[in-house]
């Protein structure tokens, strides 16, 4: 890239630099690149400039500048009034309201580390199907405003989520903003809230945002067995607050060193888009990008993968159904069962005797989800 940089179209180069800095966690660099991009090419970008202003706001919030993010995006939305359709800009209006509400708090989603030593959060693996001993979840104990609560650690959760009952019991502060969570069963409308203090392991998170939604599917048996165990879910936002995070399955702890141990001068393999964590891998020898999702008990390939491999999958796969449950309800979709699927990821290899591939479009727009059956 460096050798050929001068040969890349200036617009594409600036646009790429903006996204790379956003997705690879360099917010200060990203905001400057986006300002340079829009300042130079905003007129030719049309509605696309609004999307980049959203990323600009996201990067501002990652530096703690919620008020700056809210007013900057609100200014651009006012300019676009009547020029863009309401459906496309309504989510951006919601972001403005949320960021304005969070601007009244100091140290939003900021981790207070121990005076000495590294951050260590003990966790346990819990089977959702004890009779089979599989479908595992990562859970850890925490205290919310002094009240004990078990938390599901889900890297596939782009936002923190709490059930309505848990939010009330744990004393979360409700804000004058709404939330919209996209889950397995569809979109859930809810409230926006803040947990002023979350103690986890030997560290404390301050002013942690949560989406407060209903965790019920409407099916009593599923709600009792599965959904009742999803009272509080934390993932991507918690990782960003901790910085460098190791999921140590040997010692059963989340570990965040005080002194950085990873060499970020090496080529990075994980990015955030900006909510979910994505990693490059090889599936049966073919380069792909997948989501890393500790909230998924089983890995699966997506409709996107099916669309690009349809002929082979229809020839070699066995028609089946894929059943899942989560925030928003339950979903049963047409799928294919594939045999002996191999993944090479991060220097390790895993082979599934049977792996499901969905055929129906969903919120997963990469090749698929890598879940606990591969990670643990």
C-alpha cells in the first residue's frame, strides 16, 4: 500500500484512510481524515457524506467528546433536511439524542484500573443444554451500583443490553432517548440508560450505556430456559473500555494488561465495523472475513457465503433448518448442513464435522459467525 500510495486516486486514498483509522481504533486520526475527506470531496459525495459524519461522531465519542459528536452530527442533519429520506436519517437522529444525553456524564464507559497489576475478570463457562453438555456461554459476576448480577460476555453484542426487569433492579438511570437493538428475531425498540458504576473483577467501569429492551420471545419454554439467562449482556463496548483484552480459556479469566503486550506495528487481523469484531481467516482454503461472536454457542455460515457458493452448497450440502433465539425473538430459517468445513484463523485450525449455512439474508453480512464451539 505504501509503495503504491501515490498511484491511488486522491479521493479513494482519503476515503480509505478514514475507514481504516475508524475500524482499527485510531479515533483522533480518523476524525482528522474524515474532516479532510468531506472538506475536499463533500460536494461530490452527496448523501454519502452523512454516513461519514456519523463515523466522525463515533470517533468523537471514543475520545469522550459526546457533546461535540452530538452537535456536529445535528448540524449536518439540519443541512440535509428535505434532501435525504427520513428512513435513512432517523437512526442518525437517535444517535444525536443518545450522545446529547451521555454528554451530561463524566467519564462515559471509562475503566478504572487497579492501582497495581493487570485487570482480571474471572469467568465461567455455562452450558445452555446441560443434558448435552454443549452450547456454552461466557459469564462473569459483577456489581451494578452495588447490586450483584451475572453478566453474559458477548463479543457479538455491539451494544450493552439489559432486560427491563434487570434495569430496574440494578438501578440504571433512564435517559431521555430511545434505543433500537437489532437481534436474531428482528428489531427491538427500547429505552436508553446508564449504569453509573459496574464493578467487574478487580476493576470498575463508570457511566456505562445500556439498551434496555424486552428479552422475551413470546414462547414460554424458550423464555424460561434461555432468555431468562440473558438479563444483562456486555461485549464490544466493554472491550473498547478495557483496551487490550485476552480471553483466557485455560485460566478462565478476561485479562487486560496494564502494559501493552501486542505489537501493533504488525499487520492487524481484527477490526471493528464499528460495532462487531471481524477477523480475516481461510474457510476451506479460501480467504474470508467472519465475525468473532462469543454470544453464539454454535458457529454458522451466512447467507452472504451461501450466495457466493450456492452451486457447490446445493450440490454437496444437506437441506436443513437453522433455529436460533435471542433479543427480538426466535428465528427458524432454511439452511444447508455442510460436512468437514475447515477454518484457519490466527495460526490455529478447527474443523467442523457439521456446520450450518443459512440461505436467508440476516444482520450477518460477513461470511458467518465464529462461536463458542470453535473458540472455547
